[in-house]
């Protein structure tokens, strides 16, 4: 497999990350953004770059002069073609500040993601709430290293307890996200997602979901404060991210859920991202 490093395509095995551990480490200023592509065409690159730029400004990371929408789209398309990923692919754009010279390294990796657009998982996920440590609200979730530590603890707990994922809590008891994805709860036909202000994951899929909800005829509240009691009373729960799309939850403890709304939203998401007859609208999320 090829990867892109600072505008150049190289074979992955020829890149010695061991001698440059800061490239793929959250220490010292590293950012990453997952981008979806289909038929070697990345989607919503401009929205992903907006998030990267915002976070780079917070971390005082200077973006390379060449890093713009046109470059990223062309580089991703060429990378996917070299890797023969002509169907769906997940692409990761990584920015890493080199502590040796202060320069910003740009790495783009790719991996196959199935035969086409997002597919809703056939088997629903089993989840629980992780309450051994809490997400703190000091900065965007992905920039908060303490939150990343909590995330790692929750993943370990999920694996040891035979769950697919864990839902994370703030110290006020609000549901904020799952370990690698955002979370949504459906109650009485309304979609509830936590606000960014309490630490919810910032992901382009939040905006896509807002468009999809409107297209599918559902109301969405993206500033909902969701408690564990709300999960007990929910009609549906699903997780979402750019990398994984929508994933419906089958069970939380003794509660079982359907996937009517998440199925409809998944179809709407695919229509938005992978057809040419939908005008994407920026939503306030």
C-alpha cells in the first residue's frame, strides 16, 4: 500500500515511523481527520479542512502552504488509484508538527471500506455506560489528552466485558459520545445529540446527519443533554462518524432497540454524499 508523505507517494513499508514517533502520536501537536471516499472521490473535503484548520489554530500548528481543498482532493484521488481502491475507502489526513524543526508534516493513509456507500451494520451493537472516569470539558474532545485517556480506559473495559462499545459521561452525568464515534438517541421520532459545548465529538458527520434528518423528515436536537435515564426510555440509539457511518445499537443492558430511524437516515446520508442531485447545506451544529 502507498501512503502520501509531504506531497510524495511512498510505499508504507518504506516509511520508518519508529524513528519519527511524533508523526503518529498525540503528543506535541498531531491532528487527524477521517475522510470518506467513494469511487476514488473524497467527499466534503472542504468541511474536513475547516475542522483541521480550526484545531490547528488552537494548537498553534502552521499549515503547509500547499494544503488546500484542491491539493487534498487530488492527492487522495491519486493515492486511492495507486492503491486500487476504486470502491469505498476511508482516508486519514494527519498533520504532525516536527519538534526538531517546527515544520508540519502531512501524511495521508487509506484503507478499503466495503463495496460502496455506507452500509448499516446487520448485527446491532451491544453497549454499556462507562462511569469509572469522566470526560472533562476544557477544549474540543479530540484535543483533550485527558479525554483520550478516558477513551482508552473505556475501550479496555468494553473488550473485557464483551461489549462492542462504551458510552462516555461528563462529570455532570451527561452522555457525551462513544469511544470513537458520536452518539444519537431517538425518542418519539426526534433525534437527540449532545452539544459540542459539553465535549461531544466534532465530526463532519454531525452536519451530514443534520441534512439527512431534514431529508428523511425527522427533527433533530443537536444540543440535547442526554442522561442515562433517557437511554432507558429511547426508541433507538445509534453511533455515527465519518469513518464508520451510522451503526445502530441493539441493546443497552436489558433494553432492546430497533433501527427504523437509523436505517432511514443511513439511506439519506448515502443520498447526500454519493449522488449529484443534493445540495449540501451547512447546519448549525
